[in-house]
């Protein structure tokens, strides 16, 4: 049984996108060309044309790197990593994800950082590095709690948790996370996300031996993925449905309206359809699983000749995958070493930046303190000047008061002198009058 790898798709028609490429080449629109090739890459990926898809993504990266749009560059890298995971090249997928993470860290793109951590979790899950996968999912969870993510990205996180718990054989717990993801995508009507949810929920019910609900979700997923031309998901679902036709009891098949006598014929046809798609899209995982399932089917019939032939094909692909994984393991170790160096470099740059920031903050505080001190000195001098002016005003008032007092005193003295003069004159007049009266009396006598 195979879980599904999520890949979103832009529904723009290929015809119009190719026309847009021609126009953007003429006007030398690098951003437009990057967007066009990105759309073409996604469409080809979901059609199962991995090589063409990766070529388109390489072109998208070429043009976007002629611009300053680091966010879109990280998005392209993230989607490209999904295609490498589909064709089982996990070392290359991890390498690209680390590159995208480096961009996200430097530019503080927390949403893209979380998506790339999710990608790493998926890659390490396929490599059965469950503890490492869980660590990256916990990092994503912390980021989403910080930024308040409630939409499609949270659904992807829940799906990854579900797939991880399935891989650890904790299927009930896995089902809980997958149903949370489904609820989010149903609210947003995110069709590509729904195919992921339907497939993965079907897988959990399948693991639990509950074939009826498993088939219900498989059929929903196959119908939608066929409509959206999602080849990878179709191959996954067809393989899983072939297992149900082969393994379910007669009573279960009758509930599913399938004649038990037709189980092997129907199962073989479904496996072959899955294998055809898997071969076309170069998915070793699906091819290997289908050949193993066909070997089991032939053995049950019993048809030991075909069973052995199918098993040889299974072993041949497994050996190829093991050889690829050995190369990938070496590459992954080299990549991890490079990433550790890059991470240390980024941390050092961040530390230097933080030190510079702290120094600048110290200088700013010092300048603020100096400005405050100068302001206080100015205010103090203004206060002292104001006090000096007030003292001068008081001295002037005192002078005016003294001057007024002197003038008053002078007026009073002048008035007294006038009064004295008048009194002296009155006394002289009275004396004259007395003398005159005396003289008159003497003459009478």
C-alpha cells in the first residue's frame, strides 16, 4: 500500500501558458517567464512527465534568479523537490529543500520555511528516519502556532503527521490527523488537497483492515485525480484498490458490488493499470510495490510461473532502488555536511548581524542620552537666563520705587517749605497789622 505525495497544481491551460512564454520572451519579462515555466512544470509533474517537469522548473529558476524575487525562488525549489521525491531521488530532494530553507531563513520567510521543513519530514519518513521527520514536523507546528496558520498549509502539516504515524503503524492516531486535514480542505474546496486527503484516509482504513471505508475514499480520490489529470495519485490509488480486490473477503466484495469470482481478474487489471502509469512517470516505489502485489496475486491463483516472473521484476527494481539509495545516502551525507556548514555560516552571519545591531542600539542610546543631556543643559541655561532677567526686573522695579519715593519725599519737602513760607508771610502780615493799629491809636491820643 502506498501513501500519496501532495503536489498542488495551477489549472491554467497549457495552450495559454505556452503563448505567454512566447510573449514574455519577446518583451524579456524574466518574472513572467519564471511564472510560466513554473506552471508548466507543475502541469507536467501531475501528468507524470517528471523529466519535462524538472526541465521546466530549472528554466523557472534560471529566470527568477535574474530578478530579486527570493520568495518565488524558494517556492519553485520546494515544488521541484516534490518531483524528485516522486521519482525516489530523495537525496536530490533533500539537497533542494536545504537550499530553499537557506533562502527562507535569510529572508525571514516563515511560511516557506515551514513548507520546506514539511518536505524534509516527508523525505526522511520515506527513508524511515522517523525521529528526524518528527523533529521537522514539530518545527513546522511551532511556526504555525506563532503565525496563526489555519488554512491549507496546516492541512499539509496534518497530512504529514498522519503519514508519519501510519509509517510507525499507529493507524488510529494517523486517521485523526488526516481527518483534520480533510476538514480544512473541504472548507476551502482545495481540490488538489482533497485528492491527498481522500487517498491518505483510505490508506489508514486499509491498514486497519476496514476495506469498505477504504474503498469509499479510494474511489473519491481516483475520480478527482482523473479529473485533475494527477497521474501519480491515480497510480497510487489503483495499486491500493487492486490490493482490496485481491485481499477482501467474499462478503466485503459483495457489499462493494463485486462478484467474488472476478476478484483475481479485476485485481490484475487494476495492478496493470497502476503499473503502466508508474512506469510512465518513473516511480520506482509504485513499480516495485505493484510487481510484489502481482507476485502475491499469481501465487494465490496458483500460477507459480507468473508469480516467480513478477517477483524477479520486483527484485530487479528493488536492487536498482537500493543502489540508487546507496548513492543517495552518500550524497545525503555530503549534502548534510554542506548544509551544516551553511547553517553555521548563516548562524555566524546572524550573530554578527545581532552584534552589529546591539552596537548600533548602544550608539543610538548613547546619542539619545547625549541629546537629552544637551537638552537639559539648554533648559537649565534658559532657566538661569530667565532668573537673571527676573532679577534685573526686580532691580529695575526697586530702582523705580526708590526713584518714586525720592520724588514723593521731594514733593513733601517742597510742600512743607511752601507751608512755612505761607506761615511766615501770615505772621509778617499780622505783625504789620498790629503795628499799624498801634500807630493809629497813638495818633488819636
